[in-house]
C-alpha cells in the first residue's frame, strides 16, 4: 500500500498516511478538524538502470551521442544520415 503525505492549509500540520489505492483521499484535518487537507506530491526515488528506457541511455560520459561525433575533417562518421538542404527563398521583390 502506498504512503501519502497530507498538508492542512488551515493549521499547517503535515503527516503521512498509508492508504489503499481505492481509498478516498482524506479531507478533514485530524488536528484542527477543518476540511482543508490536500495531498502533497513529492518526487519519487525510482532509478531505472539498464538499456532501453530513455533516448539518453546511449550517451557517452561527455554527453555526446555516438552518431553525432565528428572526425577530424568535420564530417559525420560513416552514418547513412544525410541532411536535407532547405530550398533558397525565391521570393524577391
């Protein structure tokens, strides 16, 4: 069961409560009995390790992807990628 953090906008108390997914969120503060509770969403500490999760998985330690490294002449290394040139703007006044 997940643990939810609640904060009361009336008295400022903050507490954690273990609840089922199917349980309704709490509304009434246990301290001041006001209907001013709201859930606090905090970042989750999940780390996915391994390949295949994100596009950044193939980056080297310098942050450059393998396909974008350039050789000494300034050209891309042996990839079959070609950049399409934009046609020149032919509208002249």
